[in-house]
């Protein structure tokens, strides 16, 4: 049996293999020559070409050429020379070579299709296993988390002051774990290459939803929001909310309590620019790229993280064909800037006439 | 809410059922539990619950299928329990007739608030509707098409008014993009989410003190909007 998956570019082994197959066909042909006609010998070489073509197109062509030469040398009169007594055999050689080359090409194409199908199947199966594993893991982790949060809030209703603080901590930590889990799932989704579902969204709406979700984690921290001209962005609203939430959460985590966080949004050409700026210690020189790597953890985090939040932000920005960067903020602190280019031209803001007419009825 | 209201909990995880039973029991509800779809259908028929809590990830069948079956003969409010990254499931469940949802993990106060809203809406169906709805500082006169915020009149476009009135009639409840588009723009417009978003933004600007941190008109990412009423 020839290798199941021949490499697309044949190595020298392929050519040696092709020569060996033609030699073998010649030997078999010689052994059977008493009982076989010239047509049978030609068929034998066709078989050799098909087999050799499994090693690639080059070896297939070599086998076709060698077959013509061997057929002429060994079987066609005068034997033992490359001379041809009957000129009709020249035509036979040409047909043999062309048929051999065609068979070789078809075989190679068939092999390639087969390989592509197998690879696609393998990819699909990997994706399937990955997503079912993730949903199983997330379900298995979420349920205990939901029970912990639920039970702790139930106990909190009747607990005395002494226990209150402990129960608050349990609830907060369970929520944090839940955010980590969400980022873990988002990281796999974004890395898995799932296309974002882009829509035109007022960024204000995403900022509002993110700040509402982070309400407890922000612990009353001042977040100033400045959105220029009701800026719209063309992005997946669920991923967009996560992106903004992660940037704000990151700023809150790495800056002293009481320092303000600024969220600024504007449009610039055919793109939306989101900035989250803080007054913390800033990003250490040389770490400007590394902060976006998975599992990177800074030295001065007030609350330890797993190092997924910013990596997910980068994944989301890239999935939208955008960029993310961090730089020092004039006057101290860091500015994270995300650029989300429009995936389609900005539409007219008002409802089309048909919709407006219907609404006015 | 009335003491002794029956809540049917359809949830396969024992620990989760225990939490819900304890939390609701201590607030005067009578809790009955089902771990499978088959049990759930039987209990929903016999026990006539006031509210149903349904986990969408049941082992012996699709929670969504169960919801559709229930909706064939019952208008009992259904609140679905689901994970955060399952927005599509939530939207499907809401469009299939669920009244609201809770994202795991959730606390007791969230749970009780959702149940309160669901019970109130279920009971309000039998009462004649007051043309004036007041939510916080917002007052909506549906007969006169007038809206005031803290006594000050606010001018709304016809679309904005219809959006707000629909949200206010379902105050406290989440409404999906599809439900809002269907109500305000008509059945052929349920794909035009971007117009809905732009009009919601305009409405927030007119009604909220800080539109970037809305107190009343909140966004449920990937699902829809909610006009909070408490």
C-alpha cells in the first residue's frame, strides 16, 4: 500500500518509487510474455503509472516516460534497442504517454480531494469536540457558581452583621469567577474563528450595559463617559459590551480606588474609536504588547486576575478587523485605544420611508 | 405577591432546586419541583402554579420544546433560567412565549423582583388598563399622547411614543428586539434592529438624566430592552 496521505510535493523517494514500479511491471511483463500480447504489456504499464501517481504528479509523469522507454526497449521489435522497426509503434508510445500522464494527473487530483475532505472533516470534528467540551465545562462550573451565589444571598437576608461581610465577599467572588468563566468562553469563541455578528449599534448603549453589569465590581468608582455625536459602531453587540466591560474592569483593577476612569468614544473616518483611560501607574515600558497576551499578569494589580480580559479584548478587536493598543496618558496613567473599522458603509440614521410610513399609521 | 402562591421549579440540578425552594419558601411561596420535562407537564396541569421557573438546559428534552407545549394551553408566566453566553436561547424562549429570564448566577433579590413583575402582569390582564402609567419620574398619558419627566413635558416623536408606551405597558419585563419591532414598525420590519437601537438611544436621551448610565431604559445585550419599574 502506498502512503495514505501522499505529500503534496513529492520527495526523491517518490521518483525512486515510480522507477521501481515501472521496473516491477517490466519484470512481470517479461515473466508472462509467453502468454501475453503487446496490448497486455501496455496495460501493465498503465497500471504501473496509476500506482506511481499516488506518490505525486512528478513521479506519475516519470513513470509514464519510463514506461514508454521500457516498453520500447524490452517488448517492441527490435528488442534491446530504442529503435522502432514499425513506425506505428511511435503512435502507440505517444498515446501511452498521454494516457499515462492523464491518469497520473487524475489520480493526483483525486488524492488531493480526498485529503482535503479528510482535513475538513478533521477540522469540523475538532471544532465540535471543542465546543461540546466547553459547553459541558461551562455548565458544570456555572451550576455550582449559581448555587453558591443563590445560597449566599439567601443567607444574607437573615444573617447578623458579623456574617454580612463574609457573605458579601462570597457573592462578589462568585461573580468574579463568573466573569472569568465568561472571558474563558469568549476567548475560545473568538480564537475559534467564529465570525462576529456585526450590526450598527450606538456605542452609548454598550457602555451603559457594561457599566450596569460591572456596577458591583466598580464599587462606586467614578466613570466619566464622553461619547461624541451619538457615535455608532459596526460590531457584534454582545462582544462589544464584553470589550468595553473588560477594559473598564481592567482599569478598575489596576488603579488605586477613587481615581477616575474615562470612557471616550468618537468616529474617525470609517471607524469607531473607543478609549478607556485611567490615572493609575500606567503600563510598564516594554509591556505595551505583552499586556494583550493570554495569561499575562501585571505586577501591580490590586485584584489578581487570570490575565484573560485584555487578551479577549484583542481577540474581539481582531475579529472585527480592528486594532487595540495602549499608551502612556499625558499627566499619568494609561490609555487603551480600540479601533473598530466599519464592515459596511454607515447607513442613514432614520428609518427608511416605508418603515416611517407604517409607523405613522 | 400573595402568600401561598405556587411556584413550579423545573430544574435538573438538585442543588439548584434546593436553593430555589429555600429562597422562595422563606418568602412565603409554596414550591413544587420537577426534574424532568415529563414531570413538569404533569405538575403544571395538576398544581396550577402561579409562576413557572424553567431551566433551559434540561437533560430529557429541550426546555424550549416544553415551553412551546405549555404555551399551547397555559398562560402561566414562565421565567427561564439560562447561562450568560446563551443569548440566542433566551431570545428564542422569549419569542416562544416566556415572560422573562434570569442569567445564572443570580441572587435572591433579582429572583424575587422577576417573579413580582411576572405575577403583576399576569394579574393585570384581568383589570382594565389605566391610560396613565407612572414609572419613577416618568408619566405616560396614553390617551393624550403626553409624556412628562419630573413634571416637565417631553416632546417625543410618534415612534418614540409608541416604543415607550409599549415598554411601559410591560414595565419591568424584558422585551426582545423582535417584539419591539413587531409592535412599533409592524410584522414586516422585525429585521431592522438598527433603527430600533437608534430610536431607543433618542428616547434615553430625552428621558434619562445620564443616558450612558440609564436608570430606567436598560439594555440587555443580545436580547432586547427593559423599562425598569423599581
